[in-house]
C-alpha cells in the first residue's frame, strides 16, 4: 500500500488512541464536531498497515452520505486500488448484497420502497393509491399491515422477541382477541396458534361473527383479522413477483446467518451511528464478526478480532425506525472497560460548545467530565446566540424568513439553515423565501429521489441495465401514460412476467416474443453456441484469448470449434479464489494471432445464428476485438443476431436463485461442468438450451393467446408509441465510449429522457432536478466521465437507487448557501448559521409526549441535534400566542431551554 500525500491533519490525543485500537469489542461515544468521520477513515488505513486485508474490513454506516464521505477520505489518503475492497455502506445494503451473492433469494428479485408497499396494499384494499400516499394517517395504517406481515414471519421463523422489528403492531386489545379465539377453540395461545389464525383469516372472520364469540370483542376481532388478511395478501404478492421490502432484507439475512449457513465473517468491523440501529441490525453484525458472544447480545466468549461501535446517545432520535436507546446501554455492558470518549470539539467556538455541554448536563443528564472541550476560543461579538420571539405563529414565519435573508446577505461566505420540527413549517417558510426571491434548498417532506419524476428517470436507467426489471417497467408504463394507475401497470407487467415476456420484446418483434423467436430459430436453423475466455472484463480493451463453439441443429451437435489466441496483455493467474485453468491449457495448444483466430471463428459461424450465456459480454468483447484486429470487418454486420441463454432462462425461470452456469447445471440437473474453459462452458450452454427450448415451447401458446387479446394489443401499441423509440435509441448508445465528454453518459441519458418526458407531458419542470444531475455527475461519476453508459450503469445503478435528498447537502452539487430542513434530515449536517424554528412548549416537547417519559427524552435530544448543527451562530425562535379552534392561546419557550436560557441574548 502506498500512502498518498495527506492533507494537513493531526489527530488529538483522544483521536490517536481510538485510531490505533485493535482486538476486542469497543464503544466510542462521539459528540458532534469531534472529527469522527476522519477517524473512521484513518482507522481503515491504520488497520491495513497492521496487516488487515481490505476485504476483511467491514464499515457499516447509517446513511449513504456518511459512507461516501468515508470512502472519499480513504481514497484521498491511500493510493491502492484494493482499498475499494472494503465494504462501506449501511446494514440494509450489506444485507441485500449478502442475499443475492449467496443465492438466498431469486436472482430476479427487486427491492421495493415504502411507496410501492402502499401501491400493493391499495390494490388489495381497493383504494386510490395517490390519495393514500397523500394521507399520512392512512399511510400509517398501511404500515401496520406491512408490520403485521413481518411479525408473522418472525413468529414462523422463531426470531426472538427482543429482535422483532415492530411487535407493537399487535396491541394489547389484539392479543386479547387472539387469546379469546384460542380459548373458545380450546387451544393454547402459542405462536403456532397465531400463525394458524393468520393463515386462515377467512375461516376465523366467520368464526368471530358467529353467535358463540364475545360480542364485546367482535369489532376489534374483525379489524384485526382483516388486517391479517391484507398482510397475508401482501406476503403472497411479494413472493409471486420476487419483491423484497427493507424489512425482508434484515429478516432473511438474520435467519440465514443464524441457521448456520456458512458466510464470511470479518475480523475487523466498525459500526457508525450505532444509536440509530435496531436490535436486529446489531444481531446481524454479531453474526458477521469473528468474535463469538454470549446469548442475547452478551459479552465476548471466544474468538479474535476487532468490533468497534461509534455513536452518541445524545443524538438518538430515530425510535420511530426501531432504534431504542436501551440498546446503547446493552453495548456499554458488552464493552465495559473499553468505552472511550472523543474529548475535543474541532467544529464550534467555545460559546457554542459551552451551551451544548450545559444543555447536555442539565437536560440530557450527561456526565460533564465526558463532554468535549473546545479548541476555538473566539469571543462573542454579539448576535451569536439569540432567542427571538414573534407575536404569533404567522408573524414568526415571516420573521424567520426575513432573518435568514439578512444572515445570507450579511455573511456572504457562510451557510444558513432553518431547522424545523414539521414538514408543514418547512413548506411555509420555503414559500415565503421564494416570494422574496431568496434562493435556498429545502430538505423536508417527500424526498426528491422519491418523487415520481426522479423515480421515472431511474426506471429508464434500470431497464437499460436490466430489461427484465419488474418494478422499473411498472413505473415506466405508468409514467409514460400507457396506464393511468400504478396498480394497472403492475398488473400488466405481472401478466407479462408470468408468460416469460418483457416489454422490451415489443420493440424488437412485431407479432412474437424473444422466447418464441428463440424456439423458432432452434427448430428451423443451426445455432452456433460460443464462449470466450479473455484477459479481463473490459469489453473495450481486453483481449479474447480463447473462443470455443458448437454448432447445433435440432439439439444435436453437428460441429465443434476451438482456438487459442495470442495476447500481449497479462492473463490473470487467479479467477477469484480459483487458479485460472487457461494458463495450463494454453501450454498444450497451438496459439494463433488475433487476426487468424478471429477469422477462423467467423468462417466457422458462416450465416448461422449465435448464442452465448451472458451474450451481452461475449458479443461486445468480440465486437471490439474485431474492430482492433480485423480492420474492414464489421462484427455486427457479419453476426447481427445473438441469443442470450442467460436472458432466456431468466425469463422462463425467474424463481431460480442464481443464473451462473455452475448453479444452473446443479439446479436443473443438466449434464456438463463450468470449468472456466470456453469449450466446457459451451457444452454446458448447449445442455441449457435443450432445457430452454422445451420450456419455451410450453409457454409459447400462453404468450400467443395473451398477445392476441384486443386489450393487450392496445397496450402494446401505446408502449411502442410512447416509449419504443426512446428505449431502442438509448440501448444503441449503451456501448458508446466518448473520447472526451463534458458530462457522464448516465447524466446525458437522464437529461435526454427528462427533455423528452417534459415534451410528451409526462412530467413538468422540476426545479431541483439540476441538483440530481450535478450530484451524479460531480460526486458519483467524477472519475468515470469517459466510460460508456453500460459501464457506468454496471458500476452505479444500485447506488443510484438508494440515493436520498440529504445526500446532496454538503456535496459539490449544491451551490446554495441557505437550507430549510427538518431536524431528522439535518442530522449529520453542519452549517455556519442555524435558526431553530418555533421552539415552544406545545411543540418541543410535543403535546402528544406530555405524559410519555421516553417521548419527552427523545424530544430533548431532537433539540440538541438541531442546536448542534451550528458552527458559528445559533438563533432559537418562538411565538407568544397561537390560535387553536378560534381561541388565542399563550405560548412559552420550550422548557428544555430553561437551564441554558441565560446564555442567549433575548429580544
């Protein structure tokens, strides 16, 4: 590893100690501004110097922004390509990778977001999806149905109570109903009994409506059983369509790891923002460590390795996502004797640090000896800490907008944030700022990346990356106005998928499909099944060093071909953890020149149709090799058609968990071996094609019947009319590699689609879209501008699908200096000037938490998070009166500020 020339950074004494920690289980408590992100990156560098391989390191963070920041810090300090082997991301992303790489879910599965969950359930409940999405109360009820489905999974799979994600979805009244049903039926009240009720809700709905059931519980029982019925339907729909929600990722991963499946364990793990993780996520992390722990999250009992947790209990504000503060208490017990505190605040001046520390001691009951000291002793000059009151809430909105605008003009090199408690406040203030023509960036309410406009752009990219993506096609068919509702689009795509059809078929064939075309060609013509071995995976630059092929007719092999080709490029000695067999194989065979080998293969193919497994790769690396070594020959003209057995089997068997040849040979019980030699791989592919032809013939009649329906033909006409040219033209650009480009291929494609979508009336102008383009171009693809659209999609489509609006803040994409944000979305960000809006006692703490000790404590932490975003100035605003049901009600500043109010200037 070669260390890069580092930027000037000298760790303080508390940071140095934490950077060098090795072996055991450790907890670092890190208040805001103490340089935690830099430490996380430095620990990776230090561990590697001490002998830990990068692919033995696991860095789990809470947000994409934190993960990207850590990766950037490592890249700045380490000149070593293998540093990218460190996994840096959140727990959900790791679980997704784990499930797919270990073939634990069907390979064609899609991960769905909360809005898609609403769409699926609205179909079952026969409600208008758009109305539900706009109704926060109804959305919560839908969430309860989803939570019920996952609670039943937990019961069925024996997930312990402390690890259950949403046990509260079964209320005390619900439990009383279940106990009564079991009692009347003379059954014990057990998990098995509850699952029996869940699996037979129609029977039990009749049962509770019968005369023998307690009439006082009947209404509650009907509500519970209907919720269970919809949850069961949601379960079935996900299974039928290979869909995974975020809870699935955690639960399936935990069960697989717990049940003894062999999986990689990491000797070096660090976990950031641990206070925001739930118990199930932490149990998964335990399973990933080489350390062994006592049951129920106990202490280390055996094993070697390092597991470090970093967090701040004073910033624990995500209980609504399942994070519980007591979990941090359990980690303190586990790490007893190995608990550290970052002791120096490098962000804020003394007056701000003193304020936050006093608040932490008096309100959050923190230990004063463990709080950070400031390094910046800059004196107050006036206006740095203020409490500003307005006559009423209406005037407070105006006053805050005016105040933020003054700060913007008085401090032209500084950032300003207005931090609010509710999305409605953010909307009102943002509107006032727009009226004043004050530019700003709002981070609240519906996330920019969750809007229909951005989702439609991402769907376009997704189908270019994988034209069998169920969710992406559903969004496209709704977004391009082929269907008027999301549910209609999903149902149509589901019917296509059940018949091994993808909408892309409608652009390539007039009256048939990819599967029918393959079956017909298989029956009527000779096919040349080929495979290549190469010096690498770069289709543009790597060399083909072996081509093997078999000509088949009616399933019988009628010709064979194999050639080994010279290369000046290095041949990799290892393919993953397997010795590359091609090296020894070449010693036993004649090696011909590039030109000779390629001409020999083209002569063998003649006019026959090509087939390959993962043909996208083989076809295009052959194309670029022919361009380099056979000048004057056009590969795509000589071999215009190439079927892909990978695409065919994915269409025919979307339920399979893996589509690599080795897996298919075992799962389908086919003859052959996958040896990483082209001739063996060709033989295996031939056997696969025999199977696919048989399966394709079975589904062909169902395809013809469905495509013959008038309603289907009308939908196909509209799909072709609305999206056909756009898709085909974009697909033709996939392998264009510009010599020099001012912007990335992905952003260029997104902008083109965005222009066309607006021109077609599918979406209106979105003011924030420029930030999406700039962020992807400058923060994600900055080093990949000259790569093709295909390469960029392969590298980043998964990352693009997980982006959040808050990722934009602090990035080079945002040239704004003023922000309006809710407290939760501001967490992890910092600003020179912070205005915390309307901190009155009925809102902070919330009126609804007045008798809830845990709720009050979390509200106190929310205010701490809001105030600790400030680097220079902090203003708290409030109003003196508020109208409630026509009555003017006096307001007072939040009780949380009483112990520190003397530190503020007041108007």
